[in-house]
């Protein structure tokens, strides 16, 4: 795996993604009254689909697709950030980590959930 990681080049970063987080405002009772989506950054990435799953055991059909995303090294990403890629929202599953501790690449895995075929 180490060789595969080191063989990633800037040319492999062919997809543009946005990393977003949410700011919520609460009233005096603690109820959420407003949620605002804020773009933390927009960067080039390598997005690889890993696995897909279809679940028919619930009343709704739920499909999930997992992705592995590699970007240039960043230390400002948070595990509760979300990714917007090609109009899709992806939840970060693994905390972003510095690949091999060389401060070259940051990698994390995400999940896209599609219910009843609606994204």
C-alpha cells in the first residue's frame, strides 16, 4: 500500500470537491432555528468508489456507496465535515488522516446514502 500511495501524483487529482460544515443557531430553549452550510474549502481530489450496498430489509430501499478520497495535505478538516462532489453529499466515515505522516496527502472515506433512488 505504501508504494501505491506514493505513486499518486497531482495529475490524479481530477475531481473538484467542496468540504462543508454547518453552523446552527438555537433559540433560548435550545431548539435549532437556523442551519447554515459554510464551505470550508474547495480542492482537487482523487475520488475512488469502494463499495456499494442495497438494503431491501426496510420499508424504503436504501442504497449506499462508499468512496475513498485523497487530497493534498490539509490539517483543517474535521470528522463531521461533509463533502459535496458532483452535486452529491457525502458523509465522512473516517477521520481525515495524513498518509504516511509526510504532509503530502490527506485521505478519508465517505458514504453517500441514496433512499428510494433519490439522491
